[in-house]
C-alpha cells in the first residue's frame, strides 16, 4: 500500500507531504484546486515522461517521493532480477532538474524508467472514467475469472510446466535448424576429417621431422669432417696416432735418465688411447653416414603436407590439427546420432503436451464453474449502480494451442439496455458504464487477490443520488480488502470514506499555491455540507452531511 507521498516544486505545489491510510480514502476540492496535480505527481512515480514545464520554480529541481509497504506482494524475485535492494518498505523517488534531466531511484538505487514502470504496476493503479483498456485484455479477463475459480495452485503448476514445455519446443526447433545446417555441411566435414585422418599425424612428429631435416641438410659436411678426422688420426703417413705412439715410446725410454719423462710418456700414452677410441668411433659413424635423397624427399613432402594443413586450418602446430580432427569427429557423431536426440526431445515434449492438456482441461472446468457466479455478481452490482438492465456474460472460446494461461480465451460480453444483444464490452459500453463495470470487477477481485492501491479519478462522473451512494458503499467494501482512493465531487461518496483529504489553492503575493490536508471529523462535516449546498453553508446542509456520514 501507499504509505506517504512527498511532492516538492511540482506545478502549483510548493511542498506537500501526505500520509496515506489503509481502507477507503477520498480527495475532494474545487475544480482547478489541484487534485489532478497529485495524479500527475504519482504518474512520475509510475515512470511516465517528465517535462521541465511542471517545475513551479524553474530554478530548482522537482522531487516526488513515494513510500510503499510491499511486504505482502512477493516481490523479492523482482528486486533480485533487477539488482535492487529489497526491503518491506520501498521508497521510489523521481527528480527533474531545471535542465530537463530526469532521474529515478528505487531504495536509493538508480533505476531505468522501464524497471520503475514494471515495479509500480504491482503497487498502484490509477483509474479514470476513460482508463478501461484492461477490460479488453485477455490476461485481465482471465485474472478475474481465476480469482473466483480459485485456480491458483493448478495455474501455477500449469505455468511452470508451460514454461518448460515452451523452452523444450524452442530447443527442438534450434536443434533441427542446427542439424539441417550441419547435414548440408556433412560432406564437407567428412572431407576435412578424412584429409586429417589420412595424414596420420602424431603430436611430436613435426618437431622430430624438422630436427631430422636439419641433420640431413648437413650430412655432406658431416661426412667430409669425419673423413678428414680419420685421415689425420690414423691414415696419413705421419698420422697423429702414429706420431704420438713414437714420441710416447721415446719418452719412456729416457725415463731411466730423466725421471720426469716417465709421467709425460704415460700422459701421451693415455691421450693416444683416447684418440684411438675416437678414431674407431669416427670410422664406425662414417660407415653409417650415407646421403639418402629418398629420405630427404619424404621429409620435405611430409613437412609440406603438415604446413599446408596448418595454414589451411589456421593453426600453429599438429596439436591444433589433432584438436580439429577431434571436433570434426564429434560433429559428425552428433549428426549420426541426431535422430536419437531429436526423438528423445520429441517424446519428452509429447509427454508434457499430454500433461498440459490435462491441466488446461482442469483449468477450463474450474473456470466454467465460476462463470455463472461471476456473471450474477457483476449483474447484481451493476443493477445497484444504476444500470438496471445490465447483462454480463463471460464467453469461452478454445484456443488452437496452449497459451501461458491455458487454452481458454475469455471475452466479456455486455449489454446495458433491455432486450439489447450481448456484444464485446469494449464495443458497446459507454464511458460511464465501462467505469462501473470495471469498478464491479475490481470489487470482486479485491476479495480474492492482493491488488495494488487503486486511485479512482472521478469515476463517479455522470452519476448522483442513490447510484452515487451505492458506489460509495462499494468503494467502502473494497477498502476492507485493499487501499482505495477516490477523487470525487459527490458528497454521497465522500461520506463513506475512512480518511478524507481536501485540496485547495490560495494566492500569495507572487503566485498561486495548492495545498492538501487531512480533514478532522468536524472539518469533514463542513466539507460534505458545502458539497451539498455550495458555499452558503446552512444548518440543514450540516445535518444532511451528518446523515450521509452515518453520524445520525
């Protein structure tokens, strides 16, 4: 419910702070006093467009702030989804700067107007004589019928299943579309895969081949060096090994005379042993060193294939090619197994379709049970509201497929005239009749659902006397279940409220300013008396006001 409204620098309002009560409240005041200004301020809270023209003082910003008690509206998930701070008390604020910039806040967190509009749809409903579009909306018509039919639990079950059903249908459609695309590409995928498979790649192959190629590219140089080494060590006439052998022997012969030559001779002998070992290894390796043009050609061809595949598939190494090969295999496997996946999904969808059919049939039966009580209740209310020949019917049509609300399409039919034919309510009812039908519907809804605060803007236009009294009683009863605010000129309605606000304006030296105050009981009596008799307040009018208020 709406707990408070603060308005600053808006239109004719310098500053106004209003504490709202639960139950049924009225706002009265002379024409042009500023009642519509309050609605304009509330429309800013609802996320409507802001205009700098509304600034009373064009040099200061306008601020409108509303406080709502949302503890009974189950809005935690809405706040979570929109990254807002949740609290049982929700504060919504709009600011309009002199430069035309507008900002919105929900619990002091900046919020886009789209979120503001979505949130306030749960909190406040401003209804005028001409704001009857809801009557032609399928969702609203079903909401009314479901409230009487008490379909809450079965409808929640249906809604959850329908969402999953719709998601699976979407998945099936996307899968079929993907498979169609993949099937058209199947031949190309198979070609790509076969090309990689035929290459018979191994992860370290490229590195190994590149190393081997580097060696083979220098085989001639290696052979030349080995041959030269062998010739110097052992083959030429004065080879290194032969010379060392000779010198080492002579050193040892002189050791009897020169003791130090013994160590030198042994050292030369050890060196000779090592050189001979090297000579044998060189000889052995030389025997293996052969120039193999065929191996060179094979490596060149293999590397060319690898490089071509890497360039084609835009990868850096064989690891990337092997990863692609694996992906191609998976895609082809998916295509091969597609029928199974599609059939499984179709079977699941079909099972859900059967369950939805059962649930929708249950919904339809419950709704049809509530059809006659709804029609009777609406007619009874409308007869009391000055439409004695009113006829109302909720017409059922079956949809071709499931909707979010079942398979029922509800159309409200109405006739205000005796012997008049029933037609769609939005086509045959006048503005005043539509208002009373809407009031009747919302009075029924208020007993069954947690409705937002409703503000009725002169919904009583064109009625008076007994009808106005009945409308006042109806609003009073609605106030037992929800917060109702009526802007009215009729004393019969004003007399039925539990809280009475008066809007008035006064002139100062510079401008005209609107004010809103909550009236005491004595002030209420005088206000209603003036509504009965005009500015000439009489004792008779005061007594009549007390009678209307039930004080006598």
